[in-house]
C-alpha cells in the first residue's frame, strides 16, 4: 500500500510541476512579447475589450443601427419584434430600443435590437379640384323677397305664378282652394 501511495504522490507532483523550458524556439505572435532575457506568451484566447453600446439608437432605422453597431465591432445582432419574437429585420423598420444600451459589453456577445414596423407614410396631399357649379338654366328671375301681388294677374305678370306657401309674394288671397299653391291656373 505504501508503494502505491508513493507512486500516486509522484504522479500527482509531476502533473502539477512547472515544465522546464526547452530550447525549442517559441513562435512570435502579435499577442506574444519577446525579449532577449525572457519569453512571455499569452493564452490562446485573445482578450476582448468591452465596447459601450450607444444610447441614441432608438428612433433610427434598423439599417443605420446595424451599420453603427458593426462599426463598433459587434458581430452578432438579433432583432426582436414588439412581442419579443426574433424576426428578420427589414432595413426600414424603426428601432424601439437596444438591450443594454449605455453599458459596456464584449462585442462578441449577441446584441438584441427591438424593432417595429414603421408607420406608413402620410398620404400625399393633393389639391382638391375647385367645385364646378353647373350652369343655371334659363328660368324666370325669382320674385323679390318683399314681393306682394294684389292678384294672380300681377303675380303672372311678374313671372312668379304659381306662388307657393312660404315663398315671398304668397298670400292667402291668391290661394282660392287653400292647398298652399296660389295662382295655380
């Protein structure tokens, strides 16, 4: 048992030990620093600096917001409809909000942009054509407002016969049968 415990301890110690540098050349990469006395290498995963999502994106078209976010380095942009479902954004849609606007996030993370269809443009204003009044047919001129006819002969001479109740010139003395029409024959 003692031997197995010793072997296990040696295996563990060798796994945890720092490897000794070899004389093999270390490749130089843009993320590695080299000096004549020591060699420093960075991890294989590059460090991504956070980028602040602008606050003023709401109200713009989806295509403008997409262009601005991509210029900042964001690569994964997803669009959400007003009900929260993912949609393929039309470039003319209006951006309602951007999740995380104003905060610094890594540009390799997904940015969610809430969009809505734009309101239809207002109908173009057209000038209404001027009203055309139909030409008046040749009729006898209407009786004057304060007309009075002594009898039907005077009403006929003035071109006002027959005279209807409520019209200027109508009088009960012109309406023999009382039906509201004076000088009817």
